[in-house]
C-alpha cells in the first residue's frame, strides 16, 4: 500500500488555532505532507490511466470442512 511521507511526524501542536499557527515546523511538515500526497495521487492516477487496474483474483475461498 502506498504511504505518503513527510519530513517529520505529521502533526502540529497547540491548544488553539492561534497556537497552531505559531508551530512553524509543524505547518511546514503538513505542507510537505500535502504536496507528497498530491504527487502520489497524481502518479497513481497517471499509471491507472496508462495501464489500468491490476487484475484481482476472487474465485478461491478457504473453507475447512472440519471447522478448524
């Protein structure tokens, strides 16, 4: 599963919105996360448009007759 990363822990700190606005490092981290998420979404979309979705196997199911 693709996971978008950032530069540090994906969080900001503060008790109020005004406090959060003072957490410049946290806001920077969130901007980096947002850009990385947007890049990943666009990259997946471009590959999906080019190659389609991978095949998914759904015809075999495990069923044990003895219930174990």
